[in-house]
């Protein structure tokens, strides 16, 4: 694969909020291209990617992560060459000795999968992990386990 690297990093001061931007393009031997960008503004980072085949098929993805007071909020969308899109959202929260994550994925045909999980440092050399996932047909799987932290 022949690479043509176009990398740009720019810091723009808009008011008091700095913005960082980077772009990378790769050209394939058969005419396809992949372009990626990453930008950061304030507490948010956004990444995008577009892949275009030599015959015109295109797939793209965009994702954003935003740092909040208690954790991180995430979202993403992926679009395929036939127009279908999959979206995902999630939250990671830090409280005391625990980290909790939850999220939802919606597929191109509307099927929804949700999940959540927690890991807790018990303070006695062990951690407890637990989680639940519910699929698009309503089936639910749950589990929990306490493990010793390797020293």
C-alpha cells in the first residue's frame, strides 16, 4: 500500500478554548483512500474516518468522547456503503472505589442492545465485577465475580 501522508496539526484559539486538529490520508494501490481526522476542543475529542473504494463504495465513522465531572460520555455512528447506520452511546462514571459503564447500540435495522457493568475495589485485596447485557430480542445475560488483585 502506498501511503501519502497529509498530517496537519493546528491549534486555534477561539475565545479561551484551544482547538487541536489532525488529519491523515492513505491512498491504496487500487485507487481506494482512507481519511482520518481527530480534533479536540475543550473536554471533547472527536474522531472521524472515511474509507472510499475505487468503485465508489464508501463507509464512514464518527465518534466523540467528552470528559465530565464524574467520568466520560461517549457516542459513535458508523455508516456502511449501503446506507445502513449503527449508533452507540455510553457513559463511564467514577465514584469512590467504583467505575460504572453503561451503553446502548442501535443497529441499522433498529435492533437495540444495552449493557452495563461495574467494577469495585473492595479495599481488602479483591475487586468485584458485575454486568448485564440485554440483546435486541430481549434476552438478558448477567454475571458477577470477585477476584483477588495480583500483588
